[in-house]
C-alpha cells in the first residue's frame, strides 16, 4: 500500500459519502477489498469482511437495491478507519529502527 493509493481511496470514499442513499454494495465491497479486507465465512445473512490490519469485522449487506444512507455512512466510517491504520503502518515502516535502551549511536 502506498500513500498515493490511500489518497485515491480516500477520494473514492468521499465520493461515496456524497452519494449515500444511492450506493450499491458492490461499490463499497470494491473499496473494502482494495484496503485489504477479505470476506469471512459466516453463518449470518450478510457477508462480513475482516482485515489483518486491526481487529474487528465490517458487515456489508448484499442487496440488489441501494443501501440505506446511515448504513452506507457507517460502513464508510469503518473503511476510513482502515485508511488511518494504513497510514500509521506506513509511517512506522519509514521510521528508522530504534536502538535498544542504554546503547548510544556513534
């Protein structure tokens, strides 16, 4: 994942927020998969998507009709949190490794 890709996904989420109430689930699933989410086998009626980035799952109803506004906004909020976690991961990867306590760099 790169910062450029995260910015593009952030713009896509912003666009979907503006369309809330008329968004179909496949568009949200597409963004979720690009953020590294994968479908989890569940016994419930709606598919759930998990990630190795952080704990928790997000349920994305698979209706043919558009998702309700509040449902869409809630799911997009979770995906925005994924972007935050990805950015933190990128920041940590860029930091130089820290020295163990007591050692001085020369």
